[in-house]
C-alpha cells in the first residue's frame, strides 16, 4: 500500500476536508454526512467490498431502499448519476464520482447465519457484515428491523440471462474511489466486509479510507 | 364542484332515523356476498381451488385490485395466489410470527440460491439463515424480486394519487397497513418481491419489463414457520401502462404438513439444492430447540 496522500488530493470532489478516517479491515464505521457534503470512499488495496446503509439522520425510519433505487433508475448497477433513494422515494444521496463503474445493489450483507447456507456450518464462527451493522447501528438506537438490503461498493454481482447471479471477481483496483453527495443529512453505516469465503474482498479483507469534503468553500 | 350538503334521507335508507331502524338496516345486510371478499369460515368458500376441498381451507379471500390482506398462518400451510384475470400483482412480505424482526430478505433470497428469478423450488429466506417459505408451484413464471413495490409519492406523480383509498393505491402504503394491523410499523417493511409481473435483467444491468403470463396463473408457497403473511395487490412499479392497471387476486390456504416432508425428501419439487437443504436444516434445528418440532 502506498503512503497516505493528503485528503484534499484524494477526495474525488474538492472542498474543505471535514472528516478523514481509515476503517480497519473487518471493522464497522459510521458518520452523519451533512446535506451537500460529499463522502469519498477509497478502496485502498483494491477489491474491498464496502457494505453500506443510508438513513435520513432526521428520521431513521426513512432509509435506503435497494428496490426503490433500482426501480427508479431502471437498472441494478450503481455508478455516477445514480440516486440512492429511501423506501419513501426520497433521494438520500447521489453518486457524483466513480472510478470503477459497477457497484452492487443485490447481494446484501454477509452474516454468520447466511454463511452456513452458502459455505457450511463450520463458517458460523466467522465475523460478518450483519454483526458490524447491528453493533454500529445500535449506537444510534437502530436494531435488526432497521437493516434492509444494502449497497456493496466495489462489489461485482452480474446476473446471467438465466437469472444466475453471484459475487465474482471485482473490477476495482488499489486506490479506486467512489463519491456520494448527501442530499439530506444522511447517517451512513458501513461494514468493511470481513468475508473470506468468496471473491468480494479478493479473499483478504483490507482497510478503506473515508473522506468527507464540503464543496464550495475555500480549501 | 359537487355540493356535499344533504337535505333528505337517502332513498335506500328510509328507516335509519332511529337506533332500532339503524340496527335493523345494518343487520339486514348480513349474508350478502361480493366479488371481492374474505369467506369466513374459509370452509364456506365457493371458490376452493380444484383438488382442494373447501372444508380443508383455512383462508379464502378475493383481494380487490388495489387491496391488501394479512394472515397469520401456521408452519406447513400451503398458500395459493391466483391471478384471476391476468393483471393481479402480489407484493408479498413474510414475517416470522413469533419474532417478526426475522422477515423475508430479498438479498439473501436471490444471493444464497445463486438465482435472481423466482420460480418453483426457490426458497424465500430470512436474513437469519432460515427459510420462511418455499415456492412449490408456479404456472406463471413472471415474477420479480428486484424492483420492489410502489410508493405513495411515486403513484401520486404517476397516476395522480397513491393513498390506500385512492383509485391507485401504493404498495408500500398497503403493506404498511398490513404491518400496522400486526403491531408492526414502517421499519418492518423491507424490499418486497412480487408475483405475476415479470422483470428480467439485461446484460448491461438494465431492467426489462416482461408483464403478465395471463389470466388464471397461480403460485403456491409452503410455510416452514408460523408466519405473518402480508399481501398488497397493486400495479407493479415498472408497469409501463399510463393508466393504473390491476385486477383481483385470489388467496387460498390449507394445511399441508406432509408437503414439508415431501419437500425435504426431494419428492415435491425435486431434489433441494445444497443452500436450500442447509436452510431447511437450520429452520428445523431452531424449531426443535424451541420444542416446537
């Protein structure tokens, strides 16, 4: 991994840096991103799935909806221009920069429980994204019923003509970035995916970097 | 604008000026039937599916276009949804009755079986490594697990209204009502799959509308746990027709515990795939541990 570069140079959308944090491999992270601010997620080592849920900070019952986002844009792929919508239809965030071109809306979060279905009972002991989401969400009063289908930044899930779908090798690379602008004050919950049984993290979970910038103010 | 001022009793209700008259008028309505109604008891249903005796039914209802229903049903219940006239669209949620934070999770439902399109043999999974229901019959093949249901704001923009009492009710409003009837609320509504309107994914990831398979198609679900089943029958969010278009949907349910054994043995819909077998094993282990099995 390269030495860290200045956040002002790494943010996809320039502006005053209001947050610059590294999320450890397999760890959870959260922040409230103010309306108008831009969160840049940096895939430091490449092909690291970043599981992500969004909530209106003013009312966490208004949360990201994969299905509403998919239906309204008419497709399953997230990239620049995609509007990330709540299940009320409201816009929570917009993808304003993307160096990969494909991010996943279908695959949801890994969990100890679903690992037993996909890989066998011996994997139940492994850490999973649901653990991260539950614990990080609990700091804001959220619980199991507040978790719904999430975004997977940097994860590649094609659907074949016969409906077969699966998590396959990623299209990201070291240092690639995606940026989302908050349309309202947004609570962002992240699980830096700990999965080691499929290629979503290239079988080796690694850290990612989170930079929030405030465009339009002198840096 | 039409005046809403009334100056005389309605001609059809001449005798409702007194409590006795109002009571008699109300009671005189009992026993009437309608095209869209729930038959209570279900064994009195005039609409039993072929091969299913009415006496065995535990649920029989015709849900209006733009209507909803919710039923708490036991493990081993077989549910049949029938698209009577070809334009029903069944938006379905399933919550575990004894712990409704465990509910249908469409991400795990497509990811775990490695299959985005719902059909016979597809397990409907919770987010907790268990199977809530299995699709055990399907004469439609036109379904969708990706685009979810409609919103009040979306239907208002599209059709001019999205409220439940409007001519174009939004699926999310109807499912919210179903949730509220069970003591649940908006946080209990994850993305929902829908039956009888097909959506496919093109190679570039865009969605393609497939529409309906036509009148008379049915889908059967077999419950693996006691469950709150909620259904909204309303137009699909990707339905391209400019006018709100929906038709009645029929729901029947009957006990079919033997089907769970046949399913597990591979004798109902063929051999279960490995992920499905694990999900059945996890579900049965949970019920055994609780002393239910």
